[in-house]
C-alpha cells in the first residue's frame, strides 16, 4: 500500500524556523539580547521575512548555544 500511515508511529512536525522570541527563549536569553547580538553581527539569522522579522533555524540555534556555553562565551 502506497501512502499509508501507521497511527501509532511517532509523528513530529517541526517548524522550519523560529521567531526571535522563540529563539531567545530556546537559547535562554532575552529577546533584546538576541536582537542586539544580531545588530552587532555576532549572530546571523537564517533569514528575514518580507516584513523584516528575523527567523532562526534549529541548526543555527544549536551552534549558537554551543558558542554561548563555551569558555569563550564572554565574546558574545
């Protein structure tokens, strides 16, 4: 059977990108801190929406979180 779904299989839908508020919460920092880091060029968003809102991917956030937890985190 083509296209059948197992009703008991785990099904996870992930958002392709997070908003600034969601990303800041995930990183454990304030939204203002995240925006300042972006404005300084320390953190790059994955993209900006047509309305100029920042969006972040999970891959990028994981890399940012590793940087924040590193011994050299004071650079950020």
